[in-house]
């Protein structure tokens, strides 16, 4: 059994809650497109949050966490480091709540509430129940509304929806009160997950297929990531590094009906085609 945990920010930390609901509904629809029944979804949200209707096999872990006063990023990168740290702890508490809500799964995957995942994941994990897990190094970077995606070979370093981990490696406590803050922080980050588990002697394997579409360019994206074209093509510094520009251009792919189907993106694509 693979459990997808989708942590949702406090409503007061949303610039536009209606958009949070819209992208969450699209992400949940993506998760629900699994080609196997060996999965379930857990949305973690503050009590009283106005959530969209969720697909079958989803449940909600209600929490009573305070708003994160350092949630929003700004232009000062030094200050942003403190904000990233506060974000990790807030997200980590929510992920832990999801783990405690569904304690009997073999594997877990944290999915950010605006990304899309492959329909092949649950079936693949069900065929390897004893595996340590996988990291999604290969995936796609997609700007909302674009007809193009970028093949990103190191997606697990940028996107929070890129690790499937066996429960035995997650050191899940019996209750929130028993969880050390180091574990809470670890659950809220993704940048060192692969290294930490490798150093512990329980390395994750690379997922052998593209597993995630990292969505950027919508108003509530916490990372403030720029569009695909701005990030990989239309950059002044690439004029002096033409080999990088050519490499990046070769990684662009047209968003095909097959991709839309595999990653359950129909609702998101339809919104921008109407």
C-alpha cells in the first residue's frame, strides 16, 4: 500500500484560497488516476478549512496548527533562509500528522498540493513491497498554461513531490508529542533525503520512469519559481554559455495527450484551454 500525503498550508498563509482549492483539486485528481488500487490519499489541513470535494480513497487529517508567520518569501535571500526553515518545520508537522493518520502503509509519498504524479506509481510500489523506496530524479517542469514541459534530470532536488519511502525508514513515533524536532524538520524538507538515507545504509533507488510534473507559475506557489522559458531558455547568462542553452533547448518537450493522461492533468489543462 502506498499512501500519498498532501500537506495544505494554513488558510491565512494563502494569497488566494480559491486558487489553493483549485490546484489541490487538480492534484488530488492526478493522484486518483493510479492504475492500481493499492493506494490511498491523506490531505492534511487545518480544522475548518474549506476544501474541495476529494476523490474516493482520500481522507482528511484535521489539525489545529497556527499560521506560519514567516511563510511568504521575498527578495532578500538572507531573510528567506529563515523563512525556508520555518516552512520546513510547518510542513514537517503536517506531514507527521498525515503519517500518524495512516500508520499502516508500507510506503509513503509526500505530494505538494500543486504537483502531478504518474499513474504508474502505486502499481510499481505494490510490486516491490520490501524496497527502501525511490527518488524521482527524472520528471517534468511545467509552467501552468504552457504547452511545453522541460525534462529535469535532478527534480528531487527542487520539487517536494519526489520521494517514496518505506515506513521503516521514516522513524514514525507513536504520537506527535514523541517526535523530536529533528524528525519534524527532516519530514518537511526534501533536499537531503537521498543523501541522508544513503548515509544511513538504506539508499533509495532512482525511479525508472518519469514520476512527477512540478508545476510552477501559479499565484500560490511557495517557491516563487519562474516559468520554464525564463528559467531554462530566456536568460542573459546563457548567451555566454551557448552549450548550456542548446542542452536546455533539447530538453524541451511538447506536452502531449499521453503525458496529460499519465499524470492526470486533464483538469488543469482544461482550465487554460477554455
